[in-house]
């Protein structure tokens, strides 16, 4: 079949694959890419599927220029800026499709636009904005004392955002495809601002500890009313003004600097301080490290070194078996979206092939 070799190389590079990665399935791929041989239609279809492209892509006259469909505010050093992976593009596409469906659903239900979406601007005071968000999200510092650990506080924050009207989805793969793992180095999350269907996506393949900051950062984007793709971490110093503002708001939401001043003990051994403050504020230790730095307790170099050590300490020692399917779906889809999708035209958005699976999901989430 007539296909330009440059398109075959483009599809392989786009998927982050080498010739050797595909050699077993396509032993003549090297000859196809050199123009010495041509694939059949069936082979081209299989190649497109293997590289997460489409046959239409491969039949173009030249490689297409693909762009992220929302503002891309990732750091300039991110190698994927301007060259998004198919996993990222497909995840964005799926979330935007889900958001569009939920927007129509909310309109039909008679839901009013959410006043907090776009209620802030870059001129808004960071402390005042963070305080307002903390109140709206039910993040009372004293209430956090009732929570046993910061990871449960993360779950509580997700639930509060859901109750407020925000679609929160956490997933480490594309849809339900466990072979298509998302890369945290490419992106950590994104926000899709909308007055009826604001959506926040957290890259679940990222370490658990930074996810709390990613969520708070994305929520700040929702308050700004600005969609964005982000790769910030608690210790990053973003170049983009929007990212700087959202990061400042996120850290203030999770750990108010004034409250930390009363709790921080100058000269305390760092490990002891992290354990004690995590117990007090119920936030992840990477966020605590950032705030200690803000107080002048750590230099930039010390902050980065301590952050890397902390991520290594918190990294799971054994790979998860995947857990309960229905509980996993509740996290991947978000309870608000799962409740709404007890409707036939949303069935395909969930990626299920059996009605029984959809019903069982509803029962396990307690939404039917």
C-alpha cells in the first residue's frame, strides 16, 4: 500500500518506540521505512494500532503537526512540549468528550453555572483566594486533625471538590488500557475550566505524595477559569505567571504559612519535623518541604535534595496488583461523573462492553 516512509517514522517516534520495539511484530518495518517495501492494508492497520495512530494519519502527504488543545504551561525544559505523546492526546480527548457530555447533562438537569469558576484573577490576593478556596472545599485545619493520614486527606479533598461540582479524575493509564501508562515526566495533571462542568485530571502514574499538590494546583486553575496542562511539582519555580500564581495558591491552601510559623521549630531535625508537621497538617511531606523552604529553613539546593530523598522513601516497594476494579473505576471516572453516566448515551465513554459492569459499578459506588 502506498505510504510515505516519513509517516511511518513519524508514527513510531510519536509513540516513543524504536525499530527494535516493533521488530517482532513487523519484521519488514526497516524496509518499509527505507522505501524498499510497502505494507499491505492489513499490515498498515496493525501498525497504526500498535503506534496509537490512525490509518488516515499514515496516508497523509506529510507528518501532521499535533498540538495540545488547551494552553500548555509546562516547563520549557520538558522534552514533550510541542511533541505531545499519543497517550496524552488521547487522555485529553477522552476527558474533553466526557466534559462535553456532562455539560449537556448539567444543563438538562437545570444546574446553574458554578460561581467559583473564574471568580479569581492573577491580580487576586493569594492569601485571600486560598482562604476562600479552603472554605469552599471544606479544608478546615482543625477538621484535618480527625483524619488519620495525609493520603486520606487527599481522598477527602477529592470528595469535597466532587461535592462542590468539580469532576475529579485520577488515572495512570489511557482509559482502561493498562498497557498505555501515562508518563508523569510528560505531565502531572490538567484543568479544563467550565462553568457547568469543570474537570481536573491527575496523572495517577505519578508518585502519590505530589498528587495532593497537583490537585490543589489544578483547582487554582479552575478558580482562575483557565484551562491548562501542567507539570509543576511542589518545589518547582515556574516561569509562567499563571503557574506561579496557581502554585502559590496551592501551597497556601494545603499549608497556610501563618499556621506553619507557629508550629515550625528552628533547628529541629528535618525527619522529625516532617513527621510531626505531616501529622499536624495532614499534607504530604513534599508540600511541607516547600513550606519550610518558604520560611527560610532550607536552601534551594537542600530543598531539591530533600525532595528527591522523600519521593524515594514514599515510593511503594512493591508493585500494586491493580486492586478492586470497581473502586479503581470510581477514582478514574470520579463519583460525580459515574453518578451521571447511568444513561445509555454515556455508556461508550466508560469503555465498558457489558451492561452488567456498568450496573455493578453503580452499586459499588453507592450511586444506584
